[in-house]
């Protein structure tokens, strides 16, 4: 029954699925679906649902459909359809030949609506949206019947067909289910099933001017496709009675079981589609693929590996109650994945020039450097070393405090894979007093980074040869919000007031190892001592490289919390 188990342990959903399979429900079949609306880009919260729906079917040898709920043409676009398919594939999943659209079923859905009218379970209502809202009542007060609720079957059929033909303007009439206006669940108080939308549809063109509502469409699309388990997030728990009611009141092919799980909430992040749209539209971020926001295309551009996201979704598991997951766990999953496969290189982001005065002017040494200590098969590379090198500006202090062990006047340090050097002089800008160059000497006997006499140094610095280094722009991305819960209500403030001003720092004229000169947009690596980086797939060009920081080597935010 099982194969290719991908989850780390059982959860309440797999327990239900296993019980159903063992009881031979649905003739032993398992079929799920991932049903996004093509009205925006997918984010990390959708990844949890994607991994669940595709993952359980892989575990239990079932099938998972990709189905677009394209029932609101005013907000949908082919751009979103294409991006969603790209994101699902990037995460490592495929729907084979099971790509569907709710619009594929418009005629069938219309026929199901006619069935409800014929059985007296649906009626055409002339109330407008505001009046329907006023009639619905509250949690403590029952709703009121529409004055059009008792129209005859014949009149409802006639009006519904005239709605389809386009005789009425938008909002003039709707089709509602006739359930119970005193029902304790407000969703069951005669919900709208169809509304008039005289809008061009990206797939059906102008064939339709009435469109089914999500709650009516979703359950019937599941049934038409033979879905066995409809897995959705907790906000649809109150909608489940309507899901079942619709299927029970028409001649549906089958009755899938809806099961709800807690959606993903992530600290230092907003996952509301409305708020993400505001961030993009207000120019706070640079489009939907900005590496600072949690869209899948943004995470991909930032360099997050898809397997790291899958591992993260596996780690957080499934629950029946909403909770907030620390974004540090996502970052840990990224580090864990990249640590195993990212080649190590040296890059200097804030260069400070060093002249090694006793090194021959025209000499170049080719030094052996390890590509990845976690992967012996990755081998080694040659790194050029010359008289003039760059080190990180932060690795030097003119007056170092007691616990600063890096380079300072008269101090000796190790250069990674190279030699011991000692600082002998400091060159400063005459006007500003800024240190612009260091003069050092080296010990040729320490080639490879060890002293034959056994003397030790307390710091090892990364570096690049000034003669051979390539220039690049490096973008240091960080968390977009400075507050763990930017949605938390604070008087006079909104989530925008907690934008982290340091979420992006752009460094030009960084110096990198020459081995990076011809890397492409899929390249990722670890800049030793600095973090994991990837080539920006959008802005990087041959001869004008742009690198994005994917994640730091350690959780710097955790250190900041401890200091506080």
C-alpha cells in the first residue's frame, strides 16, 4: 500500500488516510488536489499545502491534481497560472496529465445549479450585496428570509437562464442556496452560489457572464475529479457543512471528505495576499520576486533550495490549531541543505587593500583550496596569491580591543590556504584619516597555513588576490520586518511601521575569486565566513555579476535577542 514514504512521522491526516485505505474506502484509491486561485503568486504558506497534497499521494501511491479555481475573472491572469505551475514544478512535484481548471466544468456546474433549482433548494434573489448582508443576521441574531425566497421553481429557472444570457447587469440578481436563515453557522444562511460578472475570462472568453462562487465550485470540482480527500486549511472548517450540503443535494459523482489543517504562520513575515499586494503596489519591495518577501519566486531568487523548503514543511508537521513557526527554523533548513552541497569560495565584500612588501612583485602562487569539507568528492581548486591582496575591512582594527583577534598593528594572522602575515604599517587618507591600505610581511615557510615551528595564531582571514579578483555587486538580504509579529495590533501603527530598514544592503565593487567569473544564474556557494550566496537570476549579467545573500552562516537574530 505504501511506497516512497516522504514524511518523518504519522499525523492526524495520514492516520485518517491509512484507516480509509485499510477499510477499502473509495475502492482503495487516494486522490488529492492542490487548488490555487490564479489571482496572485504562491508563497511559503502554499508550499505547506503543496507538500502535503502531493506528498501524501507519493507516500501512499495515490494521485494529486493541479486545479486552478478560475471562477473570478476580474482578478485572474495567465501570468499567475504560469507562475503557479513553475513554482509547483520547482518544489519538485508534478501533476502528470492531471491539470484541470474549474472553468473546465462551467457547463456541469451550471447543470448542478439547475438541479438545485428544480428540487427547490436554490432560488434567484433580487437583493443586492448590501441587502443580503443585512438580512444575514449575526452570531446572536437569526437572519431574515429574502422576499424573493419563495419564488416558484419555474420562475427561478427562467430567471437563472436569463442571467446566463446576460439580460441583467452585474449585481442585479444572484442565485442562492435555500438552506436556513436561522442556522447557527452564518455560512449556511442561504449562501450565494452564482453571481453576474460581465467580464472576459482568460480561458472561456465571453462565453459566460455568470460565475459560480468558490464554495459551490470547489466541492463539485472535487467530486467531478474523483478526489477522495479534500485537504484544506482551517479557515475552511466553517465551510465544511456547505461543502457537504451541496454534494448531498445534487447528483454528484462522489462525496470527497474534507479535512482541515492549520495554515502556516511565520514570524517576521506576512503571508496575507492582500498585504503582499500592498507591499508590491506601494513600491516597498521590488516586485513579486523580491527576495525579501516569502513568495516562492522570491525565495527561489534569493537562493532557497526547493529541498530545504520541503524539509522545512516536513519538520513543522501538521496540526489542528494555528500557531506561529519561527522563521529561524526555515533558515536552519536552508543552511542545513546548502552546507552539504554548496561549494566554498572566498569573497571580500568590503575590501581593504594589503600590500605584502617582502613578496616578489611578479610572483603568483597557485594554492590548493578545499571546495567543500562536507563533500570529499568535491575536490580542490587552485587559488592565485600575489603581492597585493584584499581582506575584509572588518578584519582590521588600528586599536583592537582585548577580544579582537584579527589583524592589527604588529599582529600576525593566517590567510586561509595561504601564509601567515604580519601588519607592519598603515596607510591613511590624508583628508579623512580613513585607513586605505595596509603594509604587511609574510612568512614563506607557512605556505598552506601552518607554521613549521609550531607557532599559533588566533585568527584565519579570507582574502582574494587583487590582481586576479573579479568585481561584483552583492546584495545582503535580511528579514523584511523587525518585529516577530508585524500583524500584532499596536495603537496607531500597521504592519508597514515595522519594515526593517536594513532588510537590504547593496554593496558595489566587492572582490571575488576569479573562479566565479563565468558562473550562471543557477550558481550558489558559500562565501567563507560570510554566508551562503547565489547569483541573482534577474539582474546578473556576464561581466556584471550580482550575488544575493541567501542566508547567514549563523542565526544572527538569535544572538541579538540574547544580548537584549
